[in-house]
């Protein structure tokens, strides 16, 4: 995404980041519109959860090829040669950079006490924890939470809508895709790039992508070894995880009899609905 670096060096860094945000939003809009205009698969019955499956599968296949060709060799080297302690510190650093998103959405969900705790956690790790390299807040009893704008919309009753697979980003939905711009504008790295310049933000962004992919090695291995259809495995796992997060792990009982858990084995009488 950081191509044409020669051109970027000759422009104002603030303008560069504005262009970057516009491009990201444009990609998201095109992805959603492309899914909405996708034709149905002949005479096959359309899945109400994934009515744009053909487009989503194409996005998944493209992303998977890029991942295996570009990221996997780099991530394997990162895991082999970077000490575990250093990997933990790098992960802590990027978690802390994006933590304002958690803080904001805790308050937006009406979790005032949790929001105050999240805010204190961010400031503790940013100062005592040396810009987040060390998770001192957890040692002080300040729990790490996972909140985003998609969860906030879910908490206030917004339906997830159709499943989407965003190229190079991953599984999402019509509801959760809104977290992409919110996540960008609540990330400290975005503002550091505005203040210092692209030459500072670009390497950190690349390292952040490598760190994020390295954390998924175990999940990817399970997908490759256990899934007959990797696309469906990723879709179902991601949708169930999102519902788990929206409900803070306390799933309502009626959710098991409705979408997105279509293949729930625990139906009444031990049999699936017709």
C-alpha cells in the first residue's frame, strides 16, 4: 500500500496521510459495493449470511496467495530469529498504540468503569511501560480489554448484515467494516506519522503487519490442518468470535437457534432444523 515512495518523498507528509485515509476508505467502499452488485451463483441457493460468497471467495483466495507468497516467509524468519521476549514487547507496543480505540468504544458502549480502567491502562503502559513495550498495567491489575466500533454497534442492536472478506484485511461484515476508519483515526501511529512523516510511519506499519500475522500462525496452522474448506472455516470462526465479543462471552440462548450459527449441533431434540 506504500508504493510510489519516490513521489511521497517530494510531498507534504500530512497530505500523504490524508491520501492514505481516502484510499483506504475508497477500497472499503468499492469492496462493499462490489459485493452488493455481485451476481448470484446460477441456480444454487444463496446463503443469507454470505449472499456475496463468490466475491468473498475471490478476495479470500487473493489474500491467501499474497499471504503465502509474501508474508509467510517473512513471518517465519521473524519467529525464528527474533527472541520471544522481543516479540512480546513488539506486540505490547502495537497493542498500546491501538488501545485508544478500546478506550473510546468502552465509553461508547456505556461501560464507564471499564473505560476509565482502559484509559488508566493506556497511560500507565505509555509512561511506566516505556511507550507500551512492557505491559506494566496488567501487573497492576488493570485488565486488557478488546473493544471496537463494530462491537459497539452490535451492543446497541445493529445487525451484522452480510459477511464480507476485505482484501488484505480479512473477515468482516457490513457492520464491522465501519471499524476500519475508526481504528485508523484512534491509532497513535497515525498521528505520529502526521507529526513526523511517512518515512517514520511506514517502517512501523510494516513491522506491525508482520507482528499481527505472526500472532495468527497457530490459528492458520489449525485452519490448514483441520479445515476441508478453509474459506468456510475462516467465515464461521470469525462470525462466532465476533458474536462472542459483542456479548462479552455471554451469548443469549436464542442466538444458537438463529443466524449466524446455522450448523449448530445443539438443536432441540438433538436434530437439525429442516
